[in-house]
């Protein structure tokens, strides 16, 4: 399941689940703002969040959960605003939160 709106500035929500391909993710690599929530859940092959490296603002929640291969949060260095809650849960290979600093 992958839901995305047409414009980076008009995103209402972004869901990245286990069946999304890296080609799908290329669509959002230049976005700097998502008005709604970002959910990255059960994406088995993701190792980092580099595809979000231009993202500066999320209007809603940021949920990063159940991503077994996620080793770091690199790609979130420019993120300065999360309008809702931050949930980082059960990412077994994640050793630290350095990409958020």
C-alpha cells in the first residue's frame, strides 16, 4: 500500500509499507514538506531514510516501525518540524537516533 498526493506541498499523508519499491520512493525524494503524517512501517529492505534527505517539515506524526533492516536514520538531518508525535518502535537493526540530531 502506497498512498501519495500529486504535489510535494499538498501531501496529506505518506504511507510506506512492505510492498513499496525503491522506484516508488523516488517520487518523493525532492519533497521538503509533507502536510500530514509520514508512516514507514514494515519495509523489510530499507537500510536508511536517504530518500527523505530534503524533508524539512512534517505537519502530522512521524511513525517508523517494524523495519527490520533499518540501520540508521540518515536522511532526516534537515527535518526540523514534526507537528504531531514521533514514534520509532521495533526497528531491530537501528542502533541510534543520530539522523535526527
